[in-house]
C-alpha cells in the first residue's frame, strides 16, 4: 500500500474543508482506497490528508493531478494557505495492531 501525505497550512479550516469536500482533483475517482483528514491538536489550522492507493503509480498520478488542478492555482492557494502545502508518497512496509493484516 502507498499513502500520499499532504500537509496544508490553512488560513481558515472551514474554508479549506469546503474546498476539500468539493473534491476538486477528483480523489473519489482516482483509485484512493481511503482518505483521512487530520487537524493538529495544537494548531487547528495545520491540516494533514492521507490518501491510500494500491500502487505508487496511482498515488503519483493523483498527486500530479492535485498539483495541476489545485496546488498550482494561485487563486485557490493564496486564499486558503499561509504557505505552500507539502506532499510525499509513503510506502507501507509494516503494520501492527488493530486492523493488521
């Protein structure tokens, strides 16, 4: 399993969540097996999104689409973010505990 981790430093969580819920990059049709949204307990405007994919290629294709359709759009990012988001693709190499395989 491969996980795309995107960290967003948002100006206003509610405004970010509205755009996130509209799914502008098409994560629903991208092959994402699950999508998890997190907020930092100390900084409520620090948001992390984890999207799970079966293959690295699927994660990479979605990340490219996310960049071209959302992250590279100054009109969207300037209104929502205090700094550029960061993204990376992680490969799961072990799992323990509840839900382990």
